[in-house]
């Protein structure tokens, strides 16, 4: 199957999951992912505001805040993604692609941990996103500065596919956390 076929198939399954089930599974993901994220490199953790039926990283981000980790959210500034400091309770604005993020007055952050949304993934931590390549480019740029970086996909277990047809520009993640398991890049 092509990436587009896999994306369409898995997103249909994800959209069919009830909001109650997705909320419970997102809490399970938060508890499973906490140690990995909290013990990752020091510095801000970049999450994301969930779009449509994506696994919700906000429970994990709330736990990380209690551990004293700074948080950031992505904002699309074509053609790139930047991360702006997020303080709970501050009004959010349209950040591109149907998501919310801090406005232009929020400081730009270089995250040490990036929580990454995805449409589908495989056991080797390859991911399929929305097809725009934003996260592949931002991960490449962050790795280029030589500072420590942990990339963590957040997904539901049923989003796993046998194999993602990876292309040369695709960046595998360090790990992917579901409500059922943690997958580490080989």
C-alpha cells in the first residue's frame, strides 16, 4: 500500500473510535510515556494540540509540567514549524492545519523532547504524518544543531501497520508510545 492508502485506512479507524475511548487511551499513553519523556534530555518538551481524532498529548504534558518541564506547542510558519513556549491558561490562536498554539508574543523554544502526532507507524518507528513533511524537516533541523533530542510518537495501538514505505527524507522517531506498548527504534 502507498502512504496515502495507509493514511486513509488508519485515519478511518481512528475517526471511528469513540471520543470516550480515545480520552481513556490518551490517559493510558500519558502514564506509559511519562518516564521516557521525563527522563529524556533536559529542556522544553514540545507537544501538540490534538487535531481531529489524534491521540491527545495534553494529559502527558500536564504530568510533565508537574515534574517541572517547560512546554511548547508547534506553530506553522510556512514552510517551517517552530515551537513557542506554552503556559497553561494563556489564550491560544490558530497555529495552522486546524491546530492551536501560542501567539507571536510567546518565546520561540528549542525543544529537547518532541511529542509527535502521526497517522500510522511501524515497529521500527517510521511514521506517516499528514504528508506535508513538517515534522521530518523540523526534526532534521533540530538534529543538525548537535543538541540532545528525543523524538516520541504518540498514537493508538491500532495505528500500527506492518511496514511504512519510508522515503529518504523520512525521519524515524526514537520511540512511539501507545496505550499498549512502547516501541524503540532498532
